[in-house]
């Protein structure tokens, strides 16, 4: 996976609450078993009308908004547990999603796929939406090492939480297998030491029997 250390970019503001996974990626697009092609169907029923024409009122179709950070309302990613929702957001080009609350399963799926969910307070979320509404070119800085998100122009910032293991994986670009591989030498040394410790009591026992 791509490393995530620090991201500075403009944002796409999706000012809607309770966005569920069926809105993120409709169920009819879940037949595929790999991650390819999901980005083009992100928010499909909001981005296009029934005739397949772009909905000009939807934020992803507005030229003034762009960037790799999706700014969303409260309770983002609720609904079903489909991992495809995280696939679609990442495949579209987003590297992080900011909200005041994420559904737990979505948060886990996002982290497993290299997509950073940044949970902020409702007050700071409001500040972010206000800043972007005022200036579509406003940039947001997400510093994963420092676990801090800030508005570049004002300097307003807030800390966010993340599981330490997932933080390590994102910073190094690891999935779970990559992480285990990175610890291979440590595992070998532990196994060698453990095998040696197990052999000593057995030798002592044999001596006592004699």
C-alpha cells in the first residue's frame, strides 16, 4: 500500500449525515471480486440521474471542488459491512475521509485498505466545512505521525485518535502480511530463543532420571 505520513490538500465537502455504504457504492455494483473499477461508481446514484447524466448539483461533479480528502457529515459509513465502500472511495482517489463519527466496521475496512478515517469533534468539523465554503481552495493538513489535522490558512487544529498498529501500517505502507514480513527476523530470534529454553528443562529431567 502507499505510505501515508503527511497529507496537505484541498477537500471535497460532502455535507450530508448518515451516509451509508449503499449510497457510497450501490449493491448492484458488488459483483466484482477485486478492487478495480469501483471508483467510477462511487456515489453512483447521487452523481448521475436515471438517464446516466451527471447531476450538476452533486459536489463530486462541481469543478470548484477537488482534492484527495473527503469531508463528510456525522455517522459516515453506516449500514452494511461491505468492504467495497472503502474500495470505491480509495479507487476514486481519496486518501482520507474526515467526519465527526464513523461506523466501526467502515473505519476498520478503511484502515485495512490504506484509507485514513480522521474522526474530529463536531465543532472542528463545522470549522472545516465553514472554511471550505468560504474558499474552495482552502487546504487541510493531516499529519499522521503527530495525529493532528489543521486548517492551513487559520492554523486551527485538532488531534485525532488512531489504533497504534494501524498507524504503523499506514506510515510504512504495510498491509497485515507486510507487517508480519517486516518482523520476520524478530520472529525467528524469538522462536530460536524459545526452542533453546524448551530444550534445557528436558535435558535436566533426563539427568535426574539417571
